[in-house]
C-alpha cells in the first residue's frame, strides 16, 4: 500500500468515526488502533467525549492504548478539566488502561469526589491502578470519604476499589464502621467483608451489613 493510499484510508476512518451507524464507528476505531498514527490521537480523544455507545467507546480507548503514552497522556489530562462528564469519565478510564503512573498527580480529590457518579467511579478505578507504592493508605482515606454514596452500582465500585488496595485499607474500614451515618457504617462493613471473602457477593455483604447496623453492632470478628 502506498503512502497516499494509507492517508486515504486514514481520512476515511476518521470520517467514519462520525457515521450514524455504531457498527461503522466501531470498525473505524478498530482500524485507527490497528495502524497507530500520532495524527489520530486528538480525534480519538475528542470522539471519546461524545460517543454514545459503550462498546464503541471501549474500542476508542483500545485504539488510544495502541499509541505512545507520551502522545496520549497530555491529551487525556486535558479532558479531565472538561465540563462534559463523559469526557472526564472516559479519559480516566483510558488512563487506567494505559497504566502510566505519570498520570497519577492528575487524579485529584475533586475527581475522586466528582458530583457525577460515573466520573467518580472511573476516578476510583484509575486511582487504584496508578497510585504509587506507599501512597495507598492516603488514597484509602480519601476514598473512604465516599462511603454511603449513591446506589448499589456506585457503592460496589467503591468497595471494589478499596478491596483492590489490599490489607492497607483495614484501619480505614474499621474507622468508618463507627461513623454516625448508618449508610456509611453499612457500606464500610460490607467492604470489610468483601475484603475477607471476595466471593461473598456485594448484595449479600451489604444486606448483612445493614442488619448488623440495625442491631447496633459492627459485625467484626474478634
């Protein structure tokens, strides 16, 4: 294939990212990831912010991971300041997939407590991947401030993030089990149980935790 033919294919793929058919956009993202080119990065990041289909967004993220981190990270960090929640969320998701800890300073307390649940969930997942060794305890303390937040999906995301940090979170969990807010206590107890038994299932853990809180205990094993 000549250089001119490659450029023609690139222009076509970039144009197809805006096609009304999700299947066409999916193939375009796959093509742009299969043949990485620095010229694609800005458009891929831009499309992440507005793409309505989850599986297409995931392919856009894959395509970005195929490009050098030195080119993608600056573009993604810029998206974290966007007013569009999807732009922030997808940029965080992509940063977690790239896994380059140079992005860690951008995972701010503001993002970890973002008013949009999807952004906050993405920030929690990214933080667990990117946190430098030795800073896990501080991250756990920040994450614990989100106990009791949102519905089951959001609470499960937070619990999974904390469990992924390992035993370092135990003191933070124990402290939260004495919080005045019963939702915080129940969430902390459920997370502690998931840490001890990851196969228990969140629904079971949270219902058990609610019963413990209703009975006035902390449900800790001696």
